[in-house]
C-alpha cells in the first residue's frame, strides 16, 4: 500500500480525546502536496485514522446545518 504524504498546515482544534494519546481533531491539511482541505479524523500517536475532508464551502454548509439543528432543537433523534 502506498503512503500518501501530508502536511498539517494549521491545527484548528481537538473535538474529543480518548485516553492519553487518541484525539479527534479538525485540521487544515495538504494531502499529497494538493490544495489544503479541512480534515476531521481520529489521531493516535501521530497516526491518522479514517476521516473526512471538506472544502471551505462544505465546512460552511456543515456549520449552517449544525447551527440550524442546534437552534431548532432538532438535536438527537429528531
């Protein structure tokens, strides 16, 4: 399996932490030298696990949807 290079351009924040060394993080990352994308995934000991990448437009739409969900009271299972 080929290894893809990545560069963390900006660490945005930790969403959650499990144990001492496992985190779920939002970062701006360049994968394989390509245009940086917003990246949400689990990390443990510097190893990246499966996650998702989003463009700035997709982040804005996700933010809008989450804001709508939280302000309308449409949280869990609604």
